[in-house]
C-alpha cells in the first residue's frame, strides 16, 4: 500500500461531479468572509507584523492592504480566517478544511492563473484527501492530541495546490510526502494564538510542498503508511483502513457523503450542540433566568476534552468554554463577534449562569462518529421552584442535517465583514469566474 501515490493519482485525474459546486460554493464564500472578518484581529495583525519583516512580496492579504510572498500570504490569510473560530469544519477528519485550503489555493492562484472551475476541482481534491485520510486515521488521531486541521490540512493542501499548479503524478506524490514532514499541530494549543497559527502553518506547508516538488525535490512515497511514518506514529495504525480509503476516493466524494458544518457562532464547534439545545429552551425561560439554580450539560468525553475552560478569563478561552457559550445562548439567543469583543463572559447574568453550570463528560459510544445521533448532547436547567427543563441536540445549527439557509449565511457574512449581503451573493459565483485572482481581489474593492 502506498497512500501518497494513491492520493496523488486521484488528485491529478479526479473530475468533480456537478453537485459538488452546491456544497463548495457557500463554504468558500463563507470562509472568505471569515478571512475578511479576522484580518484585523489581534492574532492576524501579530502574524502580519512578523511576516512583513521577512519581505513583502506581491501576493495579497484580503481585508487589509498588505502583500507578502505567496506562502506567507497563505499563512496570514489562514490565520485571519481561523482567528474567531467561525469557519467551517468536517466530521470524519475533525478539521476546519476550507480555512487551510482556500488561502493556500488563492496564494497558488497568484502564481498560476486559474479559473473558478480549476479552483473547484482543486478544492474538492483537497477536501477529499483531508476527509478520507481522517476516516483512515480515525478520531484516535485527534484524541491523541493532534490538531487535525494542521496535520491533515497540510497534506490536503499539498494535493490541492499540486492539482491547481498542474503537477504530474510523480511530483504530486512528492508534494504530499514533503507536506507530511510538516504536518503537525497540537490541541493543547487551543485557547491561544497558536491555534489559528497552526492552520496558517498548514496552508503554507501545503503550498510550499507543491512548489518544492515542482522544482524536483523528492520525499519518501511511503511516509504516510510506514510504521515509522505519519500513521504509525500519530494514530492507531490500521493498514486495512488505508487500502479501503484508496478504493473509496471520489466514490462517492466525501463532500457528498458528509457535507460540511458551517458555523453560526464564533466558538468551538463542540459548544454548538449545547448552544442549539439552549436555544430550544430559551423561549420557555424568558423572564425566568434569574430563577435558574443549576445547569447540567452532558457531552461525549472527547468533545469535552477540547473545552477545558469552565470560567474563561479572556476571549480565546471563552471560545472554548461550554458553560460560557451555554450561558450566552440562554441569555441573548446568540453569540456574535461584538459579544466576544465586549467580553460576554463577564456579563453579570452570563457569569452567574456559568457559576451554576456543570458539564459532565460521558464515554463516547461510537468513536467512528463525531456526531453520534444516538448520543446527543443534553442540557437540563433547574429552576428555584424545582421545575426542570431539558433539551437534547444531535446535530447543531449549521450541520448538513440542520443547515443554515442562504439568507442566514448572507446575514452572517454582512454581520462579520460589514459588506452587504449582495456581496455574499456575488461571492457564491466564484466557481464560474474566468480568473480567480481577479475575482476575489475585486470582491474586496
């Protein structure tokens, strides 16, 4: 079994089916809005300042008038897109795929002219590599503490950039191998600037690996599946899963099978089932929040492990605090970037509800599923009268099984970027653009 070669063969030959555009179009448009929204965040500005010292280059950063070298632009745009944890994610690999792929591909498009149709093919290839590798590695990779957006994302970005740059099978195999040597990141970094920076590292690594391979550099083609390679060291290694993965590439496409989760709120996706449950209780609790004496939440243990902050002390921690996000949803029915900037976790009502919240992990019943419909998150609110109100949620708002409407996505775009919803409608047509570089540059003018 040679996984890198199998992925490369697929990457250069695969032709996306027409229905993939319906999945990819809103995801890319939504992620571009996240990049614009995060371009002036503290973490993005710190990255921009550091990278500008290494040379300006000519590749654009979006949402801010700065240009950098193409790999550094990929890194900086990915940091911006992941700054508020508002970008999409997928289930089998447990990654935020678009925030790695789109910045890498837009930087590659700066070096190699391409159409929207070219971008669609490369993006679909990148998602397929990320999601099918995620299946093969299982969620055990993430459970070990690896930030899969950074690990799987780097490999997927290499395959995607290789496709966009027109590399052949041999060079694409080497690009995937080279990217694997840079494919790392840790969930322990969550709640710090390093989390979005790791997404940036993956975008940069994917593009650089494709460029290195295009220049003739080589890597060991068995680095993914060797006992001392990626799968052997970073996941429960099951060779049969990789053979099965190779036979399933594009049959069906993982985007068709799983879809993408588009996020309504700027917090960790693992808070969203409980927030969705909280919204179902909010109308009943209207004008009675002052009588809440206890909130009890239950969720799978591997979700709970990613949310270590019970009582957050800063904005980064608040994005990974289930109690704070539950309390905010019960109090206001929403969580916006303005709420985060205002320190929503310090609001007296939110802080009071956080103090009476208990979040209990329970063993995951099926580690093959990220969202197990047979193990929903549950939320129980106890009032001073002794009355208890309960709700459960298997699929949060924004999941393919509980999707946001185009109107909702356009409203999100307008709220986080300041651009009109009509701009979002224009963005949805990226896959038919004659020149991708011009298309995305003109959108921001």
